[in-house]
C-alpha cells in the first residue's frame, strides 16, 4: 500500500528533445496518497528564464529553440528571457518537494507522476538535479523523488485502452477531448498538471475499487497459465 505523497508535475520547454531543450515553466500538485486530495500548500508553479538567442543557447550546451514549441506554449522569445533563473527555480521546487517527504529518506520521497514523464520530464529532472545539487553521485540518480516508483499516465492509459478501438490516440490533447476535459489553457504547465492529476485520480479510484473485488492472491495456484 502506498503511503508516499504523489507529486504530479510538468515542464514546458523550448523543444522536443528532453536532453537538449530548456525548461521555460514548471508546475506541480501534491496529492495525499490515500485520500487522493490536494495536500495543504500542494501547488507549485514558476516560469523559468531561458536563453532566447540560439547561438548563445548552443554555446551553453542547449538545442536551438523550436518555434513550434513556443507556438504550443503561447510564449515568445522575449517572454522566455524573463523570469527567475533555473537555479533559483530549482532550489524553490526542491524545497517544496521535500515538504512532502515525511521521513526525509529516499524510500519515503514522493512518487513522481505525470504524462510521459518517463520518456521526457524525468530526463529534465535528472539534468536539473545534476546542475543544481539534487543528484546522488554514488547512486547515479536524482534525490527528489522516489528512486523506484513513478506514475506515468501515458503507458498507464495505453495499457487500459490498447484493445479499445474507440480510442484513436494517446496525446494529452486527444485525451482531453476523449475524456471531456476543457482545452482552455492547455499547454500551460499548471493546467496540464491539473488535467493529468484528474485523470490519475479517476483511474486510481477505479482501480482501487476493482482490486478489492478481484482475487489476485494465489491466482495461478491452480496451474492455469497463459504462457507455458
């Protein structure tokens, strides 16, 4: 049973390559692991200053800015050059996350959650951790979130719907339409976090209800295996 808080988070960035983009916004919401409600003080959001000159960005080790990324996030090059510096934002975010680690250990650290975080956002977490002091050199991993468990809703939704011909895609924009979630402010990190959290809570409530009714223990004890 999970007693670790769940932190749903999201980055907005300057591109599709998680290894080379610059984050321009981060948002997160902390959920109580059993009640699935927002914890007191459970919201975080901040813009992040980025280098808006491509030559300077490349010299600093980043990819050129993708204009499509700015279009999606409704930002301009002038916009992303303002706001707190990445180091400042990461320090505040790290302190906020640590508030939800009730024993201050890696095992009790919050569980990271989001949409496609395993394929994208966690890579940025690793990069920021290495740059700004939340990286464990001995274990070769970030120190903010639980080192084992994540809740990535993209593969989770796929597993539920992979045999459902009515589902035509797995992007958040498609799922908003499918689930009936308004698209107002989509691709703002805080709105994306709220939408993802609502989908996560919906699935967890359903699964918890079902798991009480299905016998899992000793389910193969009768020798009926699917793969032999």
